[in-house]
């Protein structure tokens, strides 16, 4: 008989980084490149997008879960997004896309707004329990496909 021990690892990385934003970011994320984004935490850091990730396969997932805030084309102009503070990031902006890795995108989609780094009012929540991993990678690919 095999005895299985489940070890729960504490989130060791908690507090291990200092969020670079100096506060007072009340203007929202209209210029997202100006926001200092932390490195993805724990296992998320350095994660590679599978080669099979498919932007078109994410189209429906995007419409159902993301477009209301981020807009159909990911420009941050969804109807629900306009009332939010901070506002949804324009994910199409080259400055944003160049500033972040695939691991960062995957992390944010999975975990939302860890440590409230973009303000504790951020409407961005984590989707790891609702959208399976493969589809979250498809969303990353989808976002990459929208780069302006
Ligand atoms: C209720 C509105 C809302 C929904 C729904 C939503 N988001 Fe967001 N999202 C936001 C807001 C607001 C921000 C900007 C603040 C922040 O980064 O926390 C954001 C930030 C992000 C970021 C990080 C951008 C940055 O500036 O670093 C990514 C990536 C992202 N969203 C992807 C998605 C994806 C993919 C979905 C669908 C699975 C989704 N979001 C659903 C509101 C939303």
C-alpha cells in the first residue's frame, strides 16, 4: 500500500518582490507601458507558451469572458470596462506587448490581480478555475495576435 503525502507549499514567493509602482497611479492604465509590472510569481515565471496554442481557438472564450471589459479586439474598450478604475489595459498596444512575456500574460489571466498590484479596485480576476490551461494559453496567443 502506498501512502501519499500531500504537501501544501506555502506561497513562498509572497512578498518576495517589490511592486515597482510608486502609488498614485490614479490615471488608470491608459499608458500601460508606464506601469512597472512585476515578474510572474512561482511556477508561472518562465512558463513557455505551448507551440500548439491557437489564437482562433480562443475567439469564443474571449467573447464570453473578456470582451465585455477588454473589447472585441482587445483594445480595452469593452462596454463594462469604461466604468472601471483602473480601466482595462489596451492589450493591443505594442508598448504593452513588448514589455511583457507570455508567462506574464498567462499569469495575469490565471490569477487576476495578484497582490492588488494595479489597485485593489481592479476588475481583473483570475480565471484559472473556470478556463482550462490549454484555453488560457490560446488566450495568450489571441492577445499576441492583436498586437498593433
Ligand atoms: C470585469 C472586467 C474584466 C474582465 C471580464 C477581464 N478583465 Fe482583464 N483586466 C481588467 C482590468 C480593469 C485590467 C487592468 C487592471 C489590472 O491589470 O489589474 C485588466 C488587466 C488584464 C491583463 C494585464 C494587463 C496589464 O496591464 O498588465 C491581462 C493580460 C488581461 N486583463 C486579460 C484578460 C483576459 C484574457 C480576460 C478573459 C479571460 C480578461 N482579462 C477579463 C478587467 C477585466
